[in-house]
């Protein structure tokens, strides 16, 4: 594994040594599991690789070809290969120190490394009749652990902790919760969880003081977060929380926070979208669903894109996330809608990091998604589904408002039902 990793780094940093210029392949970022379990330690891995943990990498480009001995010698003046003399053979037997010497003059991308803190506990209610009667919580908290800019790292950690602390339920007459964002993340998680338990025990004491309480306090809190997108300039945080404080059911909701990795500050909707984008995106979101069916369950059109609507930058588009009750009744549930970058690009502020992401995606994939069919393909061969959807989306959602009544007539008379990701005809 270690040698493979070293060769990969060589490919990544030395592709530019080819005389014809760098030939690179894009690798999309993502999250994977790294490390080993106790059972694997003795058979396959060293103990220092424990525990199993999530690692998130931003997207990067890697050299298409292995680095040859000739390329290594051109930069370093010598080759460690034994035997040497095969200019076209790949370089081998190099260490991490060798590579850093070779790549010292190459700019390296900023990389954020994350750690995941998990915490859960259960406080049984004194009068609980079932094992789960009481207060239980579960936290799975992913937070930046390492970053080259220490000041930005501290800001990010504080803002991540704030997302965990901010969703906690409080009565209007409660004392303000202590701010734990300045604590190291692991200590902050413990302090916040302890405050939850203290709050629950306080509620139990209120029950005990009431001679005839008409309620029994059973609570459940769950929190998790993910990093669906990260690159050299942006970090997207998405949180999901569940809270049950009694009643017919609990409530689940989302929040999204997009961070600038140069400053640690949070982007707002106005930072990302053009002022005139609201009406267009509102229509995009409306047409994703069958609007008639949403009205039947209490859908409110005006709530579909407000300043409080959660949205996240994703690898293939911008996703809008709607929590329980945000669009209508509880029956509607939580909903997610992704608008592809091909569609939403015209409404993004040009030159912003999000616009750059969208532009890069459209450019990288445009040849694949929009290439015309070969001339030899029979006319009866259907268009590729992705090509069809993107074409129809671009036509429908970029037309002026004046022609919309005509399209609505087509919809009623011809059965054409325009939606963002589905067409019936």
C-alpha cells in the first residue's frame, strides 16, 4: 500500500515533467474508510493504523502515466533504480523524503483532514416502564482536524461546534446556553452533551415537584453531519438532526453551511446567486414536483425558496433540502432536490468559487453529455436519457415568461409534463 501511494504521488506531482505538457486525469473527491479493526491488526495491518475512521479528500488531478527514470533524472540528476539505464521504465524504490525533494518547487493544494467524534448515552426516567423510557442521544460529529492555515482551522472548528449547539431545544424562559465553541471539538461535544443531560434532569425534578403531573418526559436527540463537497477553496457542511420531546412524532431537519477555506467565513445565498436568480430558481424547484399533488398535502408555494432554505454545493449540482413541515404537512416529510450545474450555472455570480465549480463541471462533462449522435445511428434510436433531460431543461427553463402560457397549453393538450428530472413524453 505504501509503495502504491508513493507512486501515485509521483504521478500526481511529476506529470508536468513530460515534454508534451501535463496529461492529467481528474479524480473526484469523496469519503472512504481507512484504518483497521482489532481482528485485522495481527493478520494484515500494523496497530498504528487503528481505529477505522472516515477520511474525506477533495478532488485532485493525477498524472495519466507513471513517472519514468528519465523524467526523475531530469529533475533530480540521478535515479535510485537498480539496475538503472532504462529511461522508459517507471521509477521505483523511492521514499517519501525522495518525493518531497522532487516536488519541493511544485505548489501543493490545500488539504483539510477530518476526524469523527461519536458520543451517545441514555438516562432512564425514574418512572419509565420500558427500557427506552428516558432521554437518549446520539452524536456523530465530523470536524476539521488538520489544515495548513491554523487560524482558519480554529474558525472552522468553532463554526462546526456552533452547528451542534444551535439546534438544541430551549424554552423561551430558559437561561441562554453557555457558548462552547471556543473549546476543542472533543471537549465541546462532551460539554454540550452534559448540558443536555442536566436539562433533562431538571425536567424530571419539575415532574417530581408537581403532585399530579400530567406528563412524563421522554426525549431523544440525534445529530450527524457530513462533508458532501470540499476542494481547495470551498468546504460544504451538511447537518441532519432529529428531536423528540413528546407528542405524536419527532421532527427531523437539515442545515447547510458553505465555508470559504481562505477565511473560514460562511457564504450566504446572496454571495452565490445573482439578484435576479430568485424567480428563476423558484420556478425550477416548483416544476420539479407535481405541484397539484403538493397542494393536496398542504404545500405552500411561497416557502419553496426563502432565505432560510438549506442548500448544499454537491459534486453534480446544488441540492436544496427541506425539513419536516417546511413545505407543508408532516406527511410530506423531508425532501431533497438537486438542480444540475448545467441548469443552474446562469444564475450563479460569475467568478465566485461556486461558479468556478459549476463551470468546471459543465466543461469537464460537456463532451460526454452533449456529444451529438454519430451520423450512422438510425433515426429510430432514442436519445440518451441524460442528453434528453439536459436539453429539455435548458429549453424549458431559459424561455422568457411570455411564452409560458403556450407551454402550459401543450402540457394540458399533449400530455407533456415538464419537470427537472422527468418527462412523460
